[in-house]
C-alpha cells in the first residue's frame, strides 16, 4: 500500500498539469450532467415495514386521491379577549377571507369553519382549511401574496390570525451569520496551525472541489436512481469534513518531510505513501459506517448513506492525487513564513505541546483514564431516558406563524387536536354492507372508549363500501409519551375487536407514522452499531496488526458518541441550558438524530484514530519503545488532529445559530461529539490505555496475523527505497524564473 501510494504521489506531482486538468474535466462533465438532468424527485416518506405505512398504502388504494400532494394552509382565527369568534362582525371577516382565498385559480377547496363546525367549544377559536391543486413549491408568488393580503386584512379587523400548513411555511435558516463565523474560525485555525495562507487554503480548496464533484454527480443521477434533493445533505457535510481532514493530513506530512530535508517531489511522494495510507483506511472505515445505514431499513437513509459514501471516496481520491499535484505547482507556498524567508527548514524533533501532553499522560495513565471514563460515562447517563420522535410545528420558534397557529389550536381544541390518529378499517372479510357498517361502528365505540381518546370523527366509507376511515383525537400532544402509549394500547386491544367484528383495522396518520419511525430507528440502532463497529474493528486489525488497539478505538468511539447523545438529550429533551442555545421548546429527540450522530462522528473519530495511532505504529515498527512511540505519535500528529477537530467544531457550531430547533440539535450534537472524541478520547483515553498496555497493545495471535492480509501502512518499505537528504541542505530553493531551474526543482 505505502509503496503504491508513494509512486502515485510521485507521479501526480510530476504530472500535475494532467492531474489538475483531469479533475477539472471531471467537475465540468458532472456539472454539465447535473445541468441537463431532469428535476430531482420529491422526498419519499415511505417507510416500509411499519404498520402506519401499510395503513397509508391501503388508504391510498381504497380512497384514490385522498392523500393528495397539494399544498395546504390551515388558517386559525382567535377572537379578541371577551369576544366570541361566532359574533357577526368576526364571522363576516372570516367569510370574506375564505371567499377571497377560494377565488385563487390554484386553490382546490377553501372550507369555511362555520360550515363544518370547526369552532372550539368556547367559541373563541376557529380554523379554515385551504387546499391547493399544486404542491407548495409550485405555488405562484401572486397566489401566496393574495392569501397573505387576505390574512392581513383579517388581522387589521381585530382578529388574531395565524397560518399552519406548508403553503406559507417559513423556510428555516441553516445558520446565517453564525455559520459564516464558523467557517472563518476554521480558516483562522488552519492559518494558525500552518503559519501559511496557502497551507490553510489548500485543504479548503480541495474539499470544496470534492463536494462540488459529489453534489453534481448526485444531481446528475437523481432522476435515474431516484435521489431526492435532500439525499446530498449528509454527503455535503461529510464531504466537507473528510475533505478538509484528509488534505490536512497529507499537507502536514509533506511539511514534515520537507523539514527532514527531502526535496519537494520526494516529500510529496513520502507524504502520499505514509499519510495517504492512513487516509485510505480512514476513508474505508467511514464508507463502512455510511453503507451500514442500509441496516436501518429506511430507503431515504440508505440513499443518503450510499451518496455520502461516494462523496467520501471522492475525498480520498482527491487527497491522493490532486493535493500532491497542487503541491507541485507551489512546493514552497505551504511552508511556514520563516522557512520561505530563510530558505531552510529546520526539523523540530524535541518537544512541543503534543509531546509534553503525551509525557504527562504516560506518567499518570490511571487517573487520566479514570477521569475520562467517569466524565464521559456521566454525560452518557441521560441516554437511558432517550425519547425519539419527529418534532413538528411545536418545535418551531414562537416568532413563526406556524408555531403560533399550533399553540392556538392546542389552546382552543386541546393538545391532541394537532395530531389526530387515522383509523383505516378493512371490511372486505365481512362480505355484507350491513355487517361492514356494524363492524365499523363496533370499532368506533371500542376506540372511543379507550382511555386517552377525547373525540372521534364520523366514519367515512369508500365508493366500494369495503373500507372506512375515521379520526381519533388524543387527549395529549402528538409528541407526548402518553400519546405513544395510547397508540400501543389501541393496537394491543385490536385482536379481540377484530375477532368479534370480522373486520381488520390499522392505525396511521402523521402522529402514528412518527411513532412507528421512531421505534424502527431505535430498534435498528444497536444492530447498526454492531455491524459498523465490528467491521471497523476488523479493518483496524489489518491496519495496526493488533487486537487490543482496534477494540480500544471502538470503546472510545462508543464513549464519545454516547456522551454526545446524552448531552443532546439533557439540552433538547430535558431543557438543561436550552435557553443559552435559544431553544424555546423541549421535546423528543429527532428520530434520525442518533443514526446521523453515529454515522458522521464515527467517520471523524476514525480519521483522528487512524492518523494519530498510525504514527505511533509507524514509530514502533521503526524501533521506538511502546511509550516512546506514543510520544512520537503525539509529537507529529496531535497538533494536526486538534486543528482538524477545531475546524469541524467551528463548522458544526455554526448550525447552532439556526432558527430551527432540529438544525440546532444537529449542530450542537456534532460539535460536542467532535469535542469529546478528539480531545477526551483520542488525546486522553487513547494514550492512557496504550500506556497501561505497553507492548501488549501491539500483540496479535500468530494464526490471526497469518490470516489477515498484510498492508504496509507505516511505510516500512519506503525506508529501504529512499535515502534521506541531510537536514542542513537547503530545503527551500530560491525563487527563480528560469524554466529549466523550476523543472529541476520540482523533479
């Protein structure tokens, strides 16, 4: 591996024009493909294997058009204090608004609340429903403005008017200025780490190019493979994160080889052969984690995982080819300012911050190990109270009209009104219209008598008379644990009811769908972890030729990801410190959050693990004692790993400034997970464990050693092929204009 990558780095350095042209051509080709590709399909909410999806599919089959994809707006009216919404003046205002909304050519129906009794019992609140013929993305600006003007007129008349639904939905911000600040901090960290604008800009430039190639490819293949617009979300995040990390590792090793006196071409080849090997295996572990998302059984997650895996592969290829090629154009620009000015690079082999910290941990491994485990273990305790769900309008800021509409409906009609359950009754087995109606009536009475149900809507049969649907309104909010218990209770009592009536029924609706998805995701989390961590341990055994080091890496990752998930639960579910992050409402954790957290953090954690421990393994193979190998690894890699982690923390923290609670949750979870993994696990837990294990850390049974393929990640073969240039030789040649001199300089 190391020899092959050494030759690849040397080749790309020498053929830099060709390599650069090929990557630009690839970007242009996929960009053209994305430009001419058909529009990406809408996101599919299909969740195979859950009851609510089966019921939804049955409802679509038996009630064609019932689940229309048109946009909708639920307009909520609240009377002024002391007044009734049914008063003549207020009623006239509402009638006028509904009539004006119905005049829009894109509107399918506009239902007046007084015609369908959509008025609260205390007559203070009412709501009108406007359904459109087209989806929210296809609504014209004129149509939206017409509805907004009618709403503003009603507000001017003295009514409180708020709007739910997706027709006028407020689009969430991804972070705004906070995200820009995060990127600026990332750039500052790179400049501080390398002392060179070029060295700081190179990882950012190549990472952006990689994301561009990946996203253009996803867009170009969207129609063919059924990829939606959101499929590339995970690919973008991981493409940027891994792209920066991988380029950062190779540039750092290039500078190190230049410090040893190697000329530019040789330094680029050695950096690709050594750090490039770590990049390859780090990338493989990330790909394993992302491909493992298919274990969850949710098509959207599977597509997102495979798309992100493709993006990571692009990152690896760019790091191994384009980065050495760009170094060939400006071999000295990535060096420190002092090195460029003096023309010499002095190798620092004694002490730095990483060396001093490693020696501190080696002197006190037990206290450091216990402190790291105790700290992360304590932060992980809230995981025992994990509640998954899919927050809706109740999680939006109170500054949005959707949130105020949600609250107004909850106040006027009860907290469960925002999340009714839909009951789909299949009466085909009764073979008799009268028996079918009697069966539906019996099921209605049974569900209506269930503790926690406050009201039922009248049952409605399809044209064939073999299927009926009705709604049950819970007494509690959609995200409440009591609502979840209610759904389970209805389903648990079902067998006896079905046996007595001869009809079958299932529970669906948005609330039931969210409950089922949350349960499916939670059930898949442990198998996903077992598959991903198990395969990663096997791969790391090949890399490190050790049994205990990969196990240690897996345990450290589990500690960091559980601590991060526990912190997310403490803030966003329990409300600890929520006000500091601008979180107005706490509740269940987004169903996909644990899976996203595991997938992304696993990728970054393995980056840090492979790059840090690979240097220790390399030093040990070349003769260092186990303790000295730890010091050597920290001397050369701790600073780069810390910089990479700070960059990711800065980027992810930018999302905390977003208006949406879910985006805040993702940003906070990822940032805190990187903090725990890079600075607690990799910088404290890992060296402490290695210090206690000593030589045992690198032990592997002989039989297993023979079975596993041998991969030269440490670059041991390179030491027999290359001869170091004396360290006193000028490593930075003078700047000249003669092309022949430039050619000889860059090999």
